[in-house]
């Protein structure tokens, strides 16, 4: 009898060990799959098909409207752009809003921003010393690119 009960205990211990190994293996596979998915996923700051991790933007107010560059920068930040500079242009009489590409001759960053605000007025002025990918120069026609909600936003 002792041999039989000892064998049963060994079998049940062996069964418990196997079940525990299967459960632990399953948990490890879930963790590895989760980490693989998380780190292999493309990072997107801008919704859509853009694969640009982030785009540093400089927003310049060229039309003299108070706090315009700040309000537009809040909107762009909500959309995933990294607005690193907000400023006014000395001559506040810029007629047309323009997007200036600063890093890529193919205008990848300007096109991304232009698609976002529906602005096709773009040019290239490569200047890597600015540490921005694009400059948005707001002209007197700014209201056709931004909604009233953006332009009438309360700032504190």
C-alpha cells in the first residue's frame, strides 16, 4: 500500500508540475507577444498613414493678430506636432499663410502639415541650424485654414 500511495503522490506532483509549467509558459508567451507588439508598432503622432515619429514646428504670426500663433500652436500640439517655437514676425503684414520646409528637399514635413491644415502654399528653405522640420508663417488669410473653435479659443 505504501508503494501505491507513494506512486500516486509522485504522479499527482508530476501532474501539478506539468500544469504549472504549461501555465507559466503560456504567461511568458503572452508577455513576449505583448512586448513585441508594443515595440514593433510604428509610433505616430499624427493620425493617418504618416510614418513620421514627430515633426518639430515653428509657428510665426505674420499678420499681427494677438495670440494667434499661440492658439494655432495649441491646435497643432493636439494633433501631434511638436511646436518648439512661437513668435511674431517684425513686419506684421504677411498676406498669405505659407509652410516652409526646413529639413527635407522632398518637402515631407511641409506636406504633412499642409495636409493637416489644408494649405498648399509651400516652399523649401533648408536650414538645419533651426532644429525644426517646418515653419508655419501665418498670413492674413489664416482664417481659411483654422476653424472658429481654434481661433476663438480661450487662453489663460
